[in-house]
C-alpha cells in the first residue's frame, strides 16, 4: 500500500506483499466511511513517476481551485506526495463540450490516470471508456460518471447532503412557504442526485412547496440572472437552496439588499471564505460544505495508488490517504470523505478555504 511503504521506481520489480483484514460494512446509501483499520488494499509492485491529470468541471472556479491545487493541499499535493506528476486541466465552461477536449488531450499526452469531475456522464463516457481501454485509470470526484470509472470519491453521503439542506431551510422559514432551487448544470450528476433527495425530504414538510428549479451552469452571471428571474416570477418565495458554490454565492449577492435580506432565506453549499460577508450581514444564516481540498487530496491518493498498482478496486479494500487516514471502498466502488460541516456566524471565522 503506497502510503505505508516506499514505492519502487517504474523499473523496479520488487513485489510488496500486504495483509488484508475484514471488509468494512457499507451504509445503505452505498458510500464508504473512513476506517481505522490498517488492512491492505492489495499487493502489487507500486510504480512512481506516473502522469496524473486532474480535470475539474471548469477552470477558474474557486471550489475546484481549492480542491485541486498543490498549495491548498488538494489533489496535486497528494499526487506529488505519491511520487507522481500532476497536472490540472479543463475548459473554462462547466460543460461537456468544454471538458471533453481536455480529457482527450490528457490521453494524448500519455496520462496514466485521470481524475474527473463529470459535467455530463452520458457525454463524457465514450471518451472515458476509451481511456480505460488504454489501461488509463479513471477516478471521478465531486460529480460521478458511474458507468465509466473505476472509483468515485464522494464528498459526503448523497442522501445526507440533499436532506440536510432542506432541513436547514425548513428551520429558517418555519417549515412553511414557497422555495426554489438554484442548481448548476441540468446534466450534473451530483446536483440531480441531491435534488432528488431534497424532493423526498420535502414530503416531511407539507407546508413547504418547491415552485421551481433553475440552472446557473456554475457561471456567476448566469446564476445571478436565474436567481433574479426566480424572485421576479415568484414574489412570495420564502427560501432558496443552491447546492453549488458558484450558485449560492451569486444568489447571496442578489439577496444582499434591504428588499430581500432576512425576508428570503438562502442555504446550500458554499465555501466559508466566499460566504463570510453574507453571514456577517445577515443575508445567510447557515450553509454547509465539506473541505474541498481534502476531497481533492483523497482523490489524488486513490488515483495514484490505483494507477501505481498498490490498490485493487474492490468493495471492502482499504487504502491510506496520507494525512487523512485510512479509507474503505464501499458499494458501487465509492469512497466517502465524511459528513459536511454546517457554517454559521458562530463558527465560520474558524475556517479559511
């Protein structure tokens, strides 16, 4: 296991034999949880000097900058620590048309592993399946492409993310009133899965009504525009959920006026640094997120270990992700980072990302 032993160079033929312990139980959502076990992920000659490409939905997005960058302790930091070469690349728009050329270019440049946040699994899968046929490791993070990857690094339980955001908003609006959702792209796997659980959770709140879901495509200008349109079309709306860091920031900017502040509640997924202003002035009471740098770091270690041959993907296999500890692969070959943190005025200044 790469993090527990010194990996051999590409030319080395030393065989490392590792031990295995019992398979960890998985949650009903199919996600895995961090494990305190020291069991092995398998045994193989571990290779270094590999080329690993990190391909987020789009470049210039602060969330992915944090998740991917070496300086933030993200994916590129883990790849470097594993003895490999990491490169972040993608298009500038969060669309499959923008992302696919970056994936194709990485394959052409001799990638050994791809770490991808899928903009559209249907559109991406032909290219990703082509990479797999070339024996290139494909790991997804943040947003999955379930049929064309070997492993998915999930932020937190999909159901918990969706249900908790509804519960946060319900508390803020007294379990009653019209609400809207400002999502990212209509094709985004993670967004659609979370929204599905939001709709299920809303059945517990019969006085809350979801009037519309709009899509900002993880573009600040578009997210601002669709939020404004939502407010104009539904003047009695009481709350908005935006399960995207770009969307919640744009929505907060729209609501940060005397007309809406304190009258239309906003929650969702955001980074503490970007949202501190809006929590401080009362525009936002509470929102949540995991640490995106840890998500990228975990994905980096997993991809490097799979490509290097020290991790065989199978439910119950475990691997050590550096500073984050040991993780277990759960059902559907998914690894769970851990539960999200709720940020409020009482704790938001304790975080810097």
